[in-house]
């Protein structure tokens, strides 16, 4: 799911990343053409890729500001802002628009944001949780993680609701300070990106896992250090991927629902659908947080602007657009529409969960399990990390995974579509449908990245898998 928005590197079923030894079939270093040593992110980038990174560095902040202003000043009409710009001719008119379109923060918003991130950091450190392990990094490190996200999620929501009940603030406090929080998130996102960039040069946690491409632009955008940490366990990537933004996702929804109640006297059924589907999505993420340690975000991406700014700014603003839209444009759906939208969302969730359940079964049982009434079909592979050690892994090619390389992404798209359909078809509803467009582009881009990564990592084994499973995401179509 997008975190999300966070996706499994779907075809790849890592067993336990067991180091080969003489007691097993195959030995480290004695395999002929088993894997490639050159996997992970490339060490050099062409100019086209660098220009693309530069474009994203400029475009993403502009887009988020455009959507924020469109909602707060034009009831989520995304065409109103450019039309107003075209109509402004005099110096005073242009100056007035720019002053309106450049958001500022407040002391209260700063206190809320700093307090929120600080509390999440403390809970990440001190709330008990099991120790999970990621897959081996390109340099051969198998890192431990404190997997306590689900507990932190429920504590955060309970405290947020309790504080409102005790009269410390209104439930709409986030919606009421939304613009100021957006500015603070941007300051935090750029600050975190700069910190990670500097740390990669002066105090890297695992120097052998760094990747310098020769382009400062690309290194800033995609990151240099793979797993920046403080001490042994405090991991920047897992924390910022899975705490301030994702836990806040449904708190933001609840706050905009409360603001809608204050505005019209009730909460619309469309808003309840959005909250339900988002909560289902997020709780599933934290329930399976240990699984997330083996997804592309943790197992492949380095810590740069893409993750740092993306998790602090893009995720909380863009993933909650449906709730924001429904606050400014309340929608009451018919009973038939409610049933249809919820059914679509649950159907997508079933596909997503069933696919990943099959993968986890195969991983935990080393392939010795029944899938759809038949013994699981797997390709047993080996791959080598840069320390020269050979590891074992499985590629599942039956059940759901025999239909498409990333069949779980299809379920993800169905859930995303259901979330957007809750916004109805009003004159300003286009913004409410941005999420499905974004997810379609994101997931297809992830497929391309995953295909390249798996080809580099598994070599001929990946070719065998592609011969067995022809489609990438939608069986029979794509």
C-alpha cells in the first residue's frame, strides 16, 4: 500500500537472508553465474536522470503549495489559482496574489508540529516493541529495528481524542492550523534532507552502503546514506517513513471531519468512508510493520529529499486530500454509492492482503507450503552482497504471484480509487481524484525500479521468473 504509503517489493520473497554454509545446498563463493555483485542503486547517473531529479525538486514543492492554496482559498478548485494569476496585470495585483499564495506559520502551529514530532520520536525510542530485521543491505548488514508502530498509532489517537474531550483543544485543531503546519513540515523536510546529506559525508552509520553518483543534485534528491542511524537502533528512515506522517494520516482526517461537523452540523457519509478506508490502510501497515522492513523503501531507497521531505510534507498533505476536499465541499452519497464504494475498497484490500499473506507464508516456511491447494512454486535463488557473502532467497511464482509480478499493486489501486470516489463528481472534485492518478504513476514507476533492481540482483533467476509470469500488474492486460 502506498507508504504509502509503502509497498512490498512484491515478487521477491526473502526467506531469512540466510548466509550460505557447508551444511546447506551450495556454498558461499562456489556458485557459477548465480548472482551479480552489482545490485542496489547505481553508482552513476546519466544527465536525463539528473535533470529529472532537478525537475522533481522544483515541481513537488510548487504542486503542494498550489493544492494547499487551492483548498484554503478557492474551495479546492485547482483551476482558480492559475486563472487568478492570468487576470493579475498590475504590480499591486501581482504583489497581492503573491502575498496571499505564500503561506506563513504561527507560533501555535510551530508548537503543535514540533511537539508532535518530538512525542513520536520519544515513543519510537521507548515504547516496547518486538525487534524486526530487514534484509541484507548491499554491503551485507542485517539491521535490527524497533517494531512498535501499532502501539504508537493507538496511543497517539487515544491521547489526541482524550485531549479534546478534556477541553485542551478542539478536535479540529489540525484543520484550524493547517497552513501553519504545512509551513513547519516544509522547514522540517528541508532541514532533515540537509542533515542527512551532511551526515553521509561526516558521520555515516554504514560507510560501505553509501552511494555517491557524482551528481550533487541527484545525491540530494535520492540520498547518499542507506540507513542513517543514531546509535544501534534509532533508524531515521523507518522513523520518518512510518511515524510522523503515517500516524498523522488519520488524525488529520479526524480533524477535518470535526471541522466539517462544526461547519455544517454533521459528518457526511463520504467523510466517514474516507476515514474508514484510510484507517484500514494505515492500521494494516502497522499491523504488518515487520513486513515493511523488506519493502523497496527500506531495502532499496537511500535517505534523501525523496523520503525526508516526502514523508514530512507530501504524505500528510497529498494523502489526505479527500478529507480536505470533503470539508470544503461536503458530499452526501446515496446508499447504493456507499455500498459500491466500500465494496470496491474492501475488494482491493482483500487482494492486497491475500497476496502479501501468500508471500509471508512462503517466506516463513521456506517455500514448503500449499498455495491455492497446490505446493507453492518457487525459484530458489542466491545473490551476493558487496562483502562477498552469498545469501539465499525465493521468488514465488504461483498463487496470486503467478498472475502478475506486482499483483498487490492492483489491489492498492482499487483501494485508492474507492477513496477518491467518495468525493463524488462536484465541480471542484478533480483535486479529490489526484490520489488515484498519483498512485497509478507511482506504482508504475516502482514497477520499473523493481524490475531493474531484481534483474541486477538475481540475474538469470529473474529471467526464469519473467518467463513463468508474463504480466507486471494487471493479469491479461499489463
